[in-house]
């Protein structure tokens, strides 16, 4: 059995991905085929009767081009359509519409107008050639999609208009061809722009692992590429450098920034026997470690694959939309053909039969149906932005009103992610002000991240200062020597045991002068947000990589329903997957470690001050970092879904009423011209209804 992830070029929408999945998936020897539209890839499992070249051939047969085996380092470049091209053809479309309507206001020879609009339509057909090609090939393999309807509509319009132009008729519809193609391409551009954010996020994670490592060979340090590292090699890393591969420390004591895995803002102490992960940052001293998990087996690679897998998930509305659009496409094609045949039998007039057949395609061209959701969503996006809520895609608008559980990361999300001084328990006769002066004097000379808690306090000169991985010492105020550090550090200088949960202690003359507590400050609006969610019967859960005590402390203060601590990224993913079987989930996070969870959840929310990876993995960004905007998002989602339903009802009613008229089943003669106007009025009603989203009291 073989499994490949292959690049598929030319996919622009869900209909495209469905075509590839179905066509490749039903070939003999193919066990499973799944398209990731965001990454433009096909994950395919096949038996030994097939080769990779066979799968490439199937992709080409489906109407798309094969781009080779997926390589994250090469194939994650943004694939946005040319913005300049969109603007140019937008201007050209306006020119076409003005010219085509010119005869209504001034005297212009219709033959000249027809020739000019014919030239423009040829230009637009070339512009939309890829979409039309896909539509044609989808018909060829008997699996028509929305591109097929566009292809048939454009082709029928072009043939009808071309012959009418040759005959000197005024009933040409070249401008309709330009309009249809432009809005299809505009939709492709917008969709691809949204998908590129996730590609950028994955690319950033790929580039986090350093390309080189420092290998110890015969007691000398040798710079090697990451591909040259083998399991069991001894590697070194200096202060400020990233760990190259997962491994186990063999020499040295230091602190590392592991926030991309745990989300914990506090540095983690490492020593001989400690595990380190690729991309972690060594904060203090030189260390050596033995290589363990390398390349695709490393933790960062697992996170990347989790994001890739999660980004392939399709919402229920997408699945239903794809299903009905496929049925609708086939139905319209059948009705158009039947219309031509029946009218030809009844009227014996090819011109009338063709006119009515084209009228069906024009009147049923799914503009109103296609605009029903996008327009409402576009206006909802603008409304969201007014409230400083940036939406990466439309999923939050579709699903936020259905969310019944909100998951929160702790550090940097419910809290500010900045360590601050909580309290000092004073066991001496020294004033707290003087204690703070002693502590800040020692911390002032330290490079440890916790030292920044005391930057705002006064400090004095320290003599014979020494810094260790878990403590500090030095002489202050004359001959007195002070020791400041962790519980384990001060055990060498005192037998006293006080406040076992304190962050660190100050010792002088074998006595504990004070125990110091630091904490991560809770965001001002966190409690209010939790209370508002509870009033809406939405359950709240905290998922944190921090320890049980820290998680419980914050969770209790905020009255969160459930608290889960000491979680790795995979634990969060598994937890969300389990919940999604029976719930709609919103995940709120801020760290690289949250990236897979943000993509796996139905709605992923990130703060603006988050890491770039978390921000790009989420489909919602709170630009003002205010958690209360989650409530506003849910309200906007409610209003959006209501308007979308109204739009869809109107679009379906329009088709039910207009298609029979276009077929010639009534006494009303619905020419392609009138059909175009009717289609325009249908679309206009949807536009006006969608604009209500922007109106707020």
C-alpha cells in the first residue's frame, strides 16, 4: 500500500475539490482520496497495482494539473490571484456595460457596439479560460459542477450572440459573458486570499526549525545541515539559539523557552536527562544534547501535520451546499436541453427554441443563489471589522451562533501573558519597601525572564554578584550576603521551610526573610466574558499546558466550568476532536502551541498580540484583544445566518417561478434580454437584503 500527498494546481472552490476526490477516489486500486483545498493537495492511498504516475494521470483527466509530491518548504507559497489583474478587468467590465447600454442614451450604430462587446467578450473568455476548461472537463467525465454551468452559460451566450451579430440582430449578450466570468474570477481571488493565511501559518512553522545544527565530533563542534543529523548524535546549542532536533540533555544546566509547545510563559529549567524539542530557544547557558526524534518525527513536524489535517475539515454548510449545487447544476442543464427539444417540436423554429433554451440558462444562472451567502457574509465581515473583529474566512459567521462550548487557553488568553509580582510574605523586621529594594537589586543583574517583574523598583549596588540557573547571590548594604532563588536553591543556605508553593525565597544569615509569589495577571474582561457566555448557556473550558496549581488558580477565580492542565498540543487536538462529535466548538488561544487546536475547532479565535502562527491559524482575530468581542461575534453570526436563509428562500423561489416562464410554459415571452433583467432584479433583491447587516442602532 502507498500513500502520497500530491500538489493539484487549478482548484479554486469546493466543487473543484469534490470533482478531484470523486474522480480519483473511484478509480480501481485507489483506497482513499482526500483533497485539502487550502494547501491545494490530494492525499491519496493506493495499492501496488498503481504507480504515482497513474494518480498524476487521473488528476489531469479530472481537468487539473499535477504539481508533484507536496514539499512544505517549496509548496507553501501564497497562491493569490493577481490583484492588479482583478482591478484591470473590473475597469474593463464597467467599460463594456457602459458601451452596451450606450444606445439607450445616444445614437450609436449597433453593429459597432456588437463588434466592440464581441472583442471584449473574447478577452474575458481568455481571462476565465481555466474555469471554463475545468467546467468542460467536468462535463466530459460526467461529473458536472458549478464551473460546468458557467461553461455552458458562457458557451450558449457566445454562440447565440455571435450568430445574432452575424445576422445583424440587436439581441446580443456579450456583456453577460464578461459579467459572469469576472464575478467568478473575483470569487476565486477572494477565496484563495483567505486560504493563503493558513498556508502562511504552516510555512512559518516549517521555517522555525533551524536549517543547521552544531554536532560534536572528536570533541570539536562542527556545523552540519539538519539533514546530516542522525539519531544518537551529540549536538550543542549556545545561549539564544534554537534547539535543532528533539533530544535529551547530556551536559549543562539552562532555561528554555518552550512556549510554542506548552503555551507557558515561564522559562523551563533543563539539566542532564531533560527532554528538549526542536525549535525551543535556549535562554541561558551552553548545553549539549543527544538527538532523538528527527525531521518528520519531531514534535514541531507533528504540530505542522496536525494543522494540515485540521485545515482539511469541511463544515456541514459546505457539504450541503456542494451536494445541492451539484443537483441544481445537473437539473438546469437537463431543463435547458428539454426546453430546446420541446420547443423545436412544438414551434418548428430553431431560433425560438435556442432563445428559450438560452433563457433558461441565463435566468437560472445561479447569481442570486450564488450571492445569497457571499454578499451577506461580505457585509457581516465589514460589520465585524467595525467592532475590531477580523475574520480570516466565513466559517465563524456560519458557525459561531451554533457554538455551545468555548475552550480557552490560559497564558496570554485569559491572562495577559506577563509575569507580575503577586505578593511578598515578610518574615523579617525589614520593611517591605526595603525587601523589594534588596530583591530588585539582585534581579537587576540577572538575565532571567522573571527578573523583569522587578524592573520598576529601586535598586542599589551589589558586590560579588553570582548567578546560577536557579538562584542569585551577592552582598548588599555593607557586609550582608543575600541569597535569592528557588526552594531547591535556598536549601543549601537554610533549614527553614515556609510557603512550599512560593515562586522563590530571599535568605540572609540562614533565615528566610521573605517568600515571593509571582503570577500571570488575568485580563480585565475575562470574568465578564465567562459570565456572558454562561447566560447564553454556553459551557466554558480551560485547556492549558501549565501545571495543575496555576490552571486551577485562574480557573477558580474566573468560575470556568471545567479545567484541564498540563496538556500537550496533541492532547488538546484529541480533546477537541472528541467534543466535536456532539458539540460545536470555539477555541480561543494565542500561542504557537494553540495553532493545531485553533484550526481543529469549528471556530478558532486568536488575539491580535498573539504569535504570528496562532494568528494565522485562527479564523478570527480580536484586533483590540478584548475577549468580550466573542459575544459580539456570536450576535453577528446570528443575524448573518438569518439573512442568508432569507436570501436562499428568495433565490429558490425566484428559480421556481422564472424557469417555467423561461421554458415557454406561460404566455409570457421571456427572451434572454428579459431573463438577464430578471436575473439582475433577483440579484439586486439579495444585495439589498444583505445590506441590512451593516445597519445597527
